[in-house]
C-alpha cells in the first residue's frame, strides 16, 4: 500500500495487433472506394483485422504482458486492472479473463466503456486509486476489435477502423507526480453522432409482459459532425489540462492524440501551435483502433526511442458518447 498522497508514474507500455492486414487496395475490392480517397481524407493505409480465434482478451493479454515486463514487476504484483473497451468478448466484462490469462491473481479487474476516450478515462480513474493510497500497481489496457461491428458494405465507416490493444503500467511513487494535469467531458445530447446500439423488437413472454429481442447493430457515424466536434473540443480540452499542469504548449514534447484522422491531428496541432514533428502518428498502419489507439502509438514511440524518460506528453481521446478528455504526463519512472 502506498501512503495517501502518492504520485503517479507510467513505467511500462506494450501493444499487440492481430496478424491479418487489410490495405486500402483490399478495401477498394470490397466497396466503391480508392486508396487515393482513403489516404487523402484520413491518412490511413492499412489496418489489422482480428480473425475468429484472435479474441480481445488474447491481444489485450499480449499487450499487458509486454507492459508489465517493461515496468519490471510481475503480474502477481498488480493491484488493479482496468480494461477500456467497447467490444468485450463478454458483455459481463472481459477484464477478468485477462487477469486470469496473465496470472494477476491479486488484482481486481473491471471494464470501462468510453469509446475512443476510454484509455484516457481509464488512466485517470486508475490514478485516483493510486493518489488516495488504495493501490500501488495498476494496469490500464485500451483494446478494441471494432471489425466485429463494422458494416463491411458501408464505405463511409468500414475503411476507418482496425483492431488492436495497448497497455500501460501506472505505479505509485513518493516525492513526485508525473500525471501533471487532466480534464474529462461528456455530452450525451450529441449521442446520435456515433453509435453501436442495441436494437431489439418486442417479444411477448406472457400477457402484458414483453422483452426486447435483438442484437447490437453495426457502427453508424455522422463523420462530418464528429470531425467538427473533434477539431473544436480537442484543442480546448488539452489547453485546460495544460493549464492544470501549469505548462505551456512549448513545453510539450509529444502530442499523442486518438488516431482517428490525420487531418484532425494536424488541425489540433496547428491550433495549439505544436509543430508537426511532435505529433505521434501511426494510423497509416493501424487505422482507428478506438480505445487502443493512444497506448498503441505510445508503445511504438517508446520502443523506437522517440519518447524518452521525462518527456512531457499531451494525450487526448475523443469519440462516441460523445466523450473527450486529456491527460498531460511525463513518461517513465
Ligand atoms: O474514433 C471516433 C472518432 N471518429 C472520428 O473522429 C471521425 C471524424 N470524421 C472524419 O474523419 C471524416 O468525416 C471522414 C473521414 C469519416 C469522412 O471524410 P469527409 O471529408 O468528412 O467526407 P464526407 O463524409 O463529407 O464525404 C465526402 C464524399 C461523399 O460523397 P458526396 O456526397 O460528396 O458525393 C461520400 O459519399 O465522399 C464520399 N465517401 C467516400 N468516397 C469514397 C464517403 N466514404 C467514402 C469512401 N470512398 N470510403
């Protein structure tokens, strides 16, 4: 147990993606689209797609094990696991399957759903348990297999999404706090912009008692509205988090945004006057992996040696809900 008032350090990261890749050219054989349209409108080239055997828990466990190894602890030392996902293997929750797969027997494990903001919301949630001294070692996973829920005949959405998992280990430390500031928002009045909703029909059980019978319907999105929302709200929420962190945009080493569209990332960077070489991007390889996108690109940048211990990262997630949030943190022990 840490003492009340412990600070936070993000000490390990890991990621995993399914094997199969689907390129823009592959997609143009499936729907009326082109590499030119997809690349110029989104920056995406490829995405990884999970087969039937590649479950959310499998790729999450692989990402989690890599993060735990980098942090230099064992799974048995983890106190808390939060899995941010909108595509669980089991609607009752998938975090417990991951806990069992990695042998984190001491950890309490639960799912958190906030779409593409999920990883940021989960990181901030885990941080509260550390700050209050309740837990020392936490594992935060962002993972999604949206390919299960895409209408593969609908060109306006099927070209955007890919599957993947990313994880970080967040630990309590005494004497400093590397989570410098954060901010989170929700606006349910715009919920209809982006949905993966249950749709049922009424099925009678007995007289006067009916139940809903149906399933979740494929993703629907008003792309233009979500785009407008993102370029308006993301710079604002990062500015608020930077204010709380008492830093200016010049002090930010890396802008780490949810990987939804290169044009959104470029516009946000421009508004914040952060130069493009500080923008972390891998959506050309992975597409939009929802809750996984932020830890996936972080892991890649750390392992490439781009992000170094002590670097200041401004991270922001945004998406369905609508939800959006930002966390400013320093990487490493
Ligand atoms: O992770 C959750 C957060 N999600 C986002 O942040 C997504 C935000 N939105 C976007 O990134 C963009 O709105 C999209 C990439 C989804 C779409 O780009 P856009 O520049 O807003 O295109 P649009 O929806 O305005 O469509 C322009 C045209 C339309 O044709 P008309 O009506 O101008 O004739 C579409 O039918 O492009 C057409 N279109 C396509 N054409 C070729 C839509 N999808 C495709 C496609 N290939 N895949």
